[in-house]
C-alpha cells in the first residue's frame, strides 16, 4: 500500500486554509497545456516568468502505473488551448457532485 | 490548417534539460520506489529527469527547491518561477501553493472523467488496489475546486521576493 504520510499531515493545513488546494489555472487534459505555460496566465492579466515545470506522472501525462507517455499525448491532437481553458469563475454546479458528508465538512471549514 | 502538436515533445522543447522535472508519488518516491527502479524506467521512457524524494507530495517542496538550486542552469531563483502541473488537488496543487509556485490543474487526468466513471471505473479500481491512492477520494476531490471557487476562494498568488 502506498501510504502518503505527507498528505495526512498536511490535511490539517488544508482544513485551516482550503484555498491551498486550489489551482491558478485549469485545463481539461494534458494535451491542452500551452507552451510556454505563461500563456495560461496572460489571459487573466497576470504576468508570470515560468522557467521550470514540475510535472506529475500518474493520470497526468501517463496512465497510472505506466512509465510511458500516454500514446495520444505523444502523437497529440490539434491544440485547442484557449477554447478548453476553464476560468475558475465559470465552474458550475459544484454541490451536485459532492456527497452530503463532504459538503457538510467543507461548509464548516470554508 | 490542422497542425499536429506533439504536446509532450513541445513541453520538453519549451523547458529543455533540467527545466522539466517529473515529481511523482510513485516513481522516485523513496518509500514506494525504494531502489529507484521505477524512476529510472520513467526517466528512460520520457527523457525527463525524475526527482528522487524522501517526502511525498504535497510536502516535498524543499526537495524540489534544493534540486533547482543545485542546477542553476535552469535559471530558477525562486518558487514563483515554477509551475506545478498535475491532476490532484490535495497533492499537486497543494504542493504548488505551499511552495509559492503556480498550480496548473489537469482536471480530467488521462481518461476524461465521464468516460472514467462509466467505462473504466472497475478497471481503474482494480488497477489502483495494489497501490491505493484512494481512487474514490481523487474522484470526489474534483468537485472541491468548483465548490471553493464558488465560495469566492482563490489560490494564493505567488509573488516575487524582489517586487
């Protein structure tokens, strides 16, 4: 079993400050990632100077437990960067996807 | 004109050498990948360096910063020059925010969510059972971001220490 002690310890930080788990930009899938990544932020008027990228592997660019880049991301598809970027403000119906217990939990902390 | 974009290759080209770094809670995580065999495998398959780290995400920010300090050719002088790309809020995005970096959330992972829940739920559950990172949790976690955004919360903005 792959226990994550770091995540367990940091859950308290997250409960105290839920915004710590929020992204600055959201894309649907890995192949929607623009290069340079600064393009993600110029849209909302933020000036960034991104020089390095830390990349997650499992279920990001590779199938979980695979060492290879997921085939479709090697070959790629037509870039549709900006059409599929989700601005945080346009997220809809969040509550419907949350079960009652989770909703209650984050109501009390958020 | 349709232009095929090799997205992984494009990323490697835009962030060459050590400017692109894979940080995984499986490959390269010393408690899971004890002999570093997985990390070597991923490195060979992708041509991208895999960080060998003691603490898992979200707590390995100091190990990531130490890596970039050790490799000044990357041009990284502070966490605000780093973006963390990943599918998990509680690990990848939290890592970004705890480091003071930019977080880019890959909302749907490799397999789109809709497809995941209908077609491959059982197979992904079966796959995950060996190294459980709680697939149920990672799925319900997705709804947390829109919920918090709707409540007016936003990720803390990285700032340059020189500004």
